[in-house]
């Protein structure tokens, strides 16, 4: 176990390793490393993660019974203090591998009670990065990023985690690199 180490789990939920969404997370990773955190980066598109079969046995066992890369991710999630999740907007929501990750981490994130779900990842923090092609203010007016943000927030909040910040980069298709305002926002969240 890594008792005295400061750990960040950085999860990329984009098929574009060098895309804008990945670039935002890379800035956060650099800032976290400057602050002394050890960062483990995972690309969901490179992991073997089967679909949830809805057996719900993870509620009792705290881990999915299917044997694949979800066990490694769940262990890293339990060990870290901070999670970075970077996922682009697909149809006003997260890409399928990110949704599948949430489905498979049900028992890792929460336990069911007779009243409300009980969080299993309390004391951890998270930061969300997302991007969409729709330019601002239309991205906001039409809610392009809101669905993705809401989906990611919902998972982390039910797990008992606290938000550090959310960075939305709209209109990314027309730009070659990250705007300074986006870079500045990421760096401010990690001061």
C-alpha cells in the first residue's frame, strides 16, 4: 500500500491520446507532479473492460466479479487521494467507455442501504475535464457539456468525493491548441 504517498489517478476517457481533452488533463498532471503527487494515468480505450452484466454482486463484494482491468482501476481508485477524469462530449454525454466504467464501479463507489446509497470513497477529491465542438455560448444554451458534466459529477458525488473543479472547453474544433484561459483555469484549480 502507499500510505504516505500523495497519489492521483488520471483517467482519460477519449480515443484521442493527444487531443484537446487529453491536453487539459496533461496540464493538470504536470501541476500535480510539481506539487509532489505521484500520478498514474489510464486510458480507458486501452483497457479491457467488459460491460456490466447487472448481477449487482459488487454491492456486497465491493468489486465487480468479472475479471478484467476493472480490478486494477478499482484498486487505484481506492488508493488515490485525487481523481482526474477527462472525457469529451459525445451526444451531450460521456463516451461509452466512461459510462461503462461507472457501471462497473458501482460496488466500489457505493453500497445500498434501505434509505440512500452510502458512499465508499469519502475523503477523496476529483477534477473533471471535458470538451465539445459546439462554440460558446451555444454549447451552454443547448446544454452540450451539461450532460457529460452531470454524469461525471453524479458518479463522484454518490461515491462521496468532493469536487476540486470542472473545466469545459467549448468550440475546440476551431482551435489548434488550448486557449490561455483554459490553461489558466486548470492551473488555478491546482494551486
